[in-house]
C-alpha cells in the first residue's frame, strides 16, 4: 500500500469562462489507481458559483486520470460536476458531448504569458517592444526573452510525462504569445487533455510569478498585435473513410446554418478577434476555402486531393473557448447531416 495524492480538478460555474479548480485527497492504493477505482468526491458549490449556500454540495465524478509527473504517487484526476441526485450539473459542458469513439479532435491552443500586467517581454514601464515580425517561431533573447522557453519546454515535458498527447509547441506572432497542439481520438479525449494542459501550465507558472492570459485579444483592437485562437481540427469516421464532395458541401451548409450557435460557444469577445484581418473571417460570416487562412473553415489541400476525405479546421474558436462546448457543438452540427 502507498499513499496516493489525488488532485481532483473541475470547471467552476463562472460565466462566460469557467475557472479550473483543484483539491487533493490522499488515499491508499497498491498501484497507480485506475479510473474505476477512484471514488466520487464533493465540494462546496456555493464557493464556485455552482450552488446556493443552503444546499451547497456538488459531486465530483472522475472521468480521466493522469500521473502527476511533479509528485511521488500523484494523480491528476479530471472530473465532471454532478448534482446530488447524480445528474449532470448545468455547468457540466462535458456531459453534453455526443459519444463517438471515432471522432478525432486536434486543438491548437494559443495564449499569452503575462508578468506584471503585460505580456512577457514587453517593457515594464509601458510601451511596446519592436513590432510583430520576428517573434513567430523565433529564437534569441530579443525575440523570446530569458524565461518563456523554460516555461514552455517544461510544460511540454510535464504534459508528455502525464500522458497528454501534445503534438507540438511554437512561439506565436506576438511577443509573449505561444501555442501548443493536442490531438485525441474519441469525442472527449482531446478536450479533457486541453483542460488538463491548461491546468498544468497555470500551476507551473505560479513559481515564475507569471500568469497565463487566455483572452482572445488581450492587447485590444486598437493596436497591431495578434489575438489568440484555438483552431479546432475535427474528423469523424465517415469524413475520413467515405466523405465526398456532396457530403462535404452538405456539411458546410449545416455549419453555415448553425453559424450563430457555433459562435455562441467559441469563446467570449470573439468579435474583437474575428474581424476579417489577421488571418480571420468576420464573426457574422461563414465561409470555407482550400488552404485559406482567412476562412471560417480551412480545408486542407490533402482533404481535396483525397477525394474530400479527411479532417477540417474550424478557425473560429478562440483561446478562451471551452473545448468541451466546441467539440459538443461541432458533433451536434455534423449529426444533422444525413449520411447515405
Ligand atoms: P496549422 O497551424 O497549420 O493549422 P497545426 O499543425 O498547428 O496546423 O495543427 C493541425 C492540427 O490538426 C493538429 O492538432 C492535428 O492533430 C490535427 N489533425 C490532424 N489530422 C487530424 C484528423 N484526421 N482529425 C482531426 N484532427 C486532425
Ligand atoms: Mn498551429
Ligand atoms: Mn497558431
Ligand atoms: Mn491552425
């Protein structure tokens, strides 16, 4: 028997963007616990905007478990929030995702590292560093400073050691802006891992006195500094194996029809980012285009070359979006399109 530190992690009830919360319980296990061995737990929902004070208990249901590489016998336990009667809490967006073990998602999470209220590497006393140009995938102190690289490389190692399926990282267009990509098979897998990777990044940054700014346009719209997105790449078994031009066009018609429903869950303040500039389409329009980074949905060259089979990239979701809600909406829209 050993004492395992189980860090239960969940999304709170804040709107429009939930915060990550976590607390730890210690339990005895012979070996690293399986998901089925992890007990339900509870918390005070009146402190997280998930319940009234009078009847404040909410339940935590473990749904994914990762080893915590920073601890001996530590586990990171992703949880759904449930009502006392066992039904999903209204804030539980994960519970709305259609079951589909053959749905694949790849999320490209962009974010800014912030220190003392400005992006890492911006002059402390106000003002701006040299304009955008060399920062994207850049190297050297003048481009990335002395701290960011240590943070993003450590974060990548932590995630890989936890079994999170990172596919890569890169410095982004603005100074202090970075991206990581996570891919997963199964309708909830990548979304679980994005939330866990966000948690690990926030927790790692504590010791550097650095915060993560997930806002989609943290520097505002008046200046020529990029915003942050979370491009969402998706495919179903049908899209990968059957596809075809007719099905693709029907799918895109459905995305057009439900464009407002999609934007509603693609992250707050997206009108600041989806302007038609900086490789985006306007928030009120839907379009798609082959290799078009100014489109709502980018169709990779490979998709067309393979007879309209493969994955598509929805470029509208932003960096503060909830990947559970995004995956849920995409699968809901796909489900409206009949397959022969
Ligand atoms: P870019 O920046 O050019 O848009 P990235 O390499 O950053 O491209 O991201 C592409 C994403 O597409 C990755 O997250 C990858 O995992 C994802 N992806 C690749 N193939 C599929 C697929 N069949 N279904 C869903 N997502 C996919
Ligand atoms: Mn990318
Ligand atoms: Mn990017
Ligand atoms: Mn992309």
